[in-house]
C-alpha cells in the first residue's frame, strides 16, 4: 500500500501482507486473521493507525471505544492521535465498579461485554474501533452498551471485514468503515 503521509512523502506499508491467516483457531473450521505481525511492524502499525485517524480526523470524536482486546491495540493510539479519551469495553469480571453488560453471539459461541456506567456521558461523540468484523455480534453489543449510556456514536471502524459472514447486517443503520475485506 502506498499513500502520502502527513509530511507529503510517500509511505509504503504492506498492511495486508502483515496479516497472517491461521486455520482452525480458536476452533476447527475458523480461519483466524492474526494482526500481531502487523502490530509488531513499526511502519505497518503506524500506517494502520493513520488509516483510522485520517478517516475520523474531522469527526470531533471525544472518546474512542476499543473492544477487548485487539480493539485496544488500535483504539488507544487512534484516541491519542485524535486528542480523544479512550474507553475500554471488556469481557466479564474485568471492570470494577458499576457497569452495564450485553451478551452477544460469536461465529463459534456466545460471550458478554461490559462497560463502566460512567464511561461516557449523554451526547458524547464516540468512535467504536475493533480489529475485525465477522458476524457483527461484538460490535452490535458494544453499540447497545453505548446506547444505554446515551452516547452519540459518530462511527464504527474495523481494520478487517469478513464479508461472507455478513456482519454489516447486524449493524444496519450504523456508519461502518472497514479498510481490508476478505
């Protein structure tokens, strides 16, 4: 991938080449898209964060909501670059204090997500970030949590979208940006 960076110089970042496909993980039949090599590559990681930042630079984001755990790895640096706060959406038992919970379906089971009851205020402009959109259950649960808090979701963004799983259908009516489609 070649594009112009902030300095105007060409930046080469083979983002897709740094994403590894691992068959039968976490269970047989699943093809896992592993972004850890991308995160370990300084140029690739920077180019990836820049994709999100460039897309939402003018959205007046007050908080970036990252979904456990790979959503943190992308969401936190995006929040920093946008001058926004960072809010963690976690799996059960990880957050102290008052929280809201939402259950969701995965392509291979179910799980629950939680957010602090005071994570964002009513009307706060938030951007939801995760690494991957599969069936849409994780992001849909996060959006329901943010609705309970009265947040104004200005966008949802993922690095990877698994198109065949039709996760967009679970997010109908919500702005979704994906940068790589498989």
